[in-house]
C-alpha cells in the first residue's frame, strides 16, 4: 500500500545540514542548476555552493537555448554558468546535445537533403562541443533515444539520418572535444526490462565497434512506490557490466506519483529516505572507477520540475521549500563513505 497509515521507525535521528555534503563522498555530488535562481537568490546560491560540487545546467545547455537560429549560437547565458563553475571550482556536466525536446523551431522545421541534415547535425554538435572544450567534464550526447518497448524513439534525427545518428553524434562530439567523457542518458531503465535490454545492446554494440562512449546516465526520476528496490539494484548492476562510468544523472524521488490529495508526513519522508538509501547503496557496490557521480534534479522542492511539469503536489528532493534538510538528506549523508 502506498500511503499506508503504519508509521515506520524514523530512518535517521541526526538531521543537521553539513557544510560540504560533497566532501563526504568519494564521487561528485551534483545538482541541476537554474541560473536565474543562482544569480538572483542568495539563499539558493549559498546552499548550492555549500552542498554540491558538480553542476548540470537544467535547461540552458539545451538546443533551444544554445542554438536559436540556424546560423546563430547563443553562448552568453551559458558562459555565465561556466564562469561560476570555474570560480567556485565545480565540475560541469553538459546536458544535452541531441534530444527530441526543447528544440528550436527552426530545427524542428528544417528541410533539406540527407546531406544537409547531416551537416546541420554535425555543426550543432561540434560548434557546441568546441565552444565548451576544456570546460565541461562530460556531455549527455544523446538523451532518451528509446521508447518503453525498446524500439528507437521517433524524432527528427531518426527520421532524417536513420539509426546511425546515435553513433555519429558520439563520433562528432569526440572529434570536437577528445577530453570530454561522453554519455548516453535515459529514464525508466529499471522499470521497463525491454527498454533496459535494448539500451544494453546498443551500448554494447557501440563499445565493441570502438565508438567513443564513456558513460551511462540513469536519470532516476523514481518514486517511493516504484521501481522496486530489487529492480533498481539489478538495473544498476546489469548496466555496470558494460564497464562504463555510471551517472545517476537526474535523481528525484516522488512521494506522490499517483497524484493523490496528500500532505507530506513522516511516513512519506521516511519511505523517501529509505528509497534513496537503497539507491545509494546499490551505487556504492559499483567499482569506484565507475562511480562518475550522483546528480539531484534540482536544489529543493521549491525548484523541482515535478509539481509544475506534471501538475501535482510533490516533494522529491533533499531540501524542503524553505531550504531545510529533510530525512532523505540525513539518510543520504549518513551512508556516504
Ligand atoms: C526538464 C527541466 O527540469 C524542466 O525545467 C523543463 O521544463 C523540461 O525539462 N529528462 C531530462 C531533463 O533529460 O532535461 C528534463 O528536464 C527532465 C526529464
């Protein structure tokens, strides 16, 4: 039962914020950043600066932001985040080069021959990778390329370039920035075995053919109800067999996945804490060399994309809407090595 009335024992009694959560971990602890908040909200900036040492731009590195016209790239805003990261000594995770969402209108409406599509695709990837060369640690090169049944998602890239667009994206990115680690990122991999199998096969094939791919991003938009702990654990363990770096890239744990009329309470808080504890422990079982980092998809429940995007009441992150720590934070902190 999801919102049962039995009260589990408290998961952690020690619940204070530590200066430098990231100092407690042997891998980076990341967060999706909203630059508007970072530049205008001192409390946001202070907490983010104090707790996290890797930044994923939540929206400003997406195609619509960086490439608003065919011959127009806009790096002004993104470069402010680069400057912040450099100044504060935080690594940057580039998100994302090739995706089916948040595309500029001109790109969705682009008409051209196959070789014109190819040139546009290559220019998009390489202009962006060259611009950020030496400044980003890694890129999500392709994002969400699979459907739930394991088939490739229909998008403009598949339609105009065929399935080899995936491999080409990695080759073009690598040529433009040979030092950057290149990731494939997707969601629901622990929920759909067909999707997980197809993902595994694709990455295995790319790797065996020498395509420059270095990491797997598991988004981890999960909930207290699903996937099961076993499914989460075995997904991480299975995909790690590919030998690449593993990034838990967009972690949030919904307490209200079925959009019910609920209020946040101790029971839900404890279930959320236990879910993250399980996820962290599964991650810690990986060889250290594969532990690229864990990134939370937002600083606090106030900035989380879930309430506005899905239109529901939720509290999926480490800090509450007043930037106070939640049991999920305390449990996570307690389990860091
Ligand atoms: C989301 C952002 O958090 C929202 O602000 C935006 O409106 C939509 O995109 N998978 C991804 C992320 O790879 O880029 C998405 O981010 C969440 C799902």
